[in-house]
C-alpha cells in the first residue's frame, strides 16, 4: 500500500477508533541511516541516525500525537509543497530531486484486435 493512501485511511479511521478507546498514530520518518537502508546513488536529505529516529519515535508515541514526523525541516518542506499549484509543484519537485530523471519511454501496449479503433474499457 502506498504511504499517502495509508495516511488518508488512518486519518479517516482515527475518529471512529478514538470513540472506542483505540489510539491510532502514524509514523512518517525521513531518511534513516541503518544497515538495512538502501544505499542508492541518490542524496538522502536530512539523514538521521537510527538512534535519533528511535528517540523521536519514542517521544512521539508518548506524546499521543496522530502523526509522528521527523526530521522537522524536511517534513515541513514536503507539507508546504502540497499547497502549491501543480504548475509550480512539479518543477520545484524536479529541482529538489534531480536524481529522479523523468523517463522518456512510454509503456508499450499490446496490439488491439479492433483494427486501429481505441479499446473500450469494461
């Protein structure tokens, strides 16, 4: 399941779960430096140590906040970007993440038996 979808489901469920005494919290860490982390060929902005991440998660769980995010400077930037119009959002995102070059190849589709007519969705 994709993370934004999970966060939306959790936000919708929180009210109902609070009514029956279940506390729901979502943890959204930034980049954490661990042995198991993917060491890709891309920058990891605002990288935090595993010890720092554990401390932030522990503090967040004790606080009872719904969303636990860290590092703050990174997560606040990402949250602010959501308010931009798409005409600004996507260029800014490309500028912030130059390692994620756009792919120029479109997916290939199977030949249709409809002799050039578009296929109709069922």
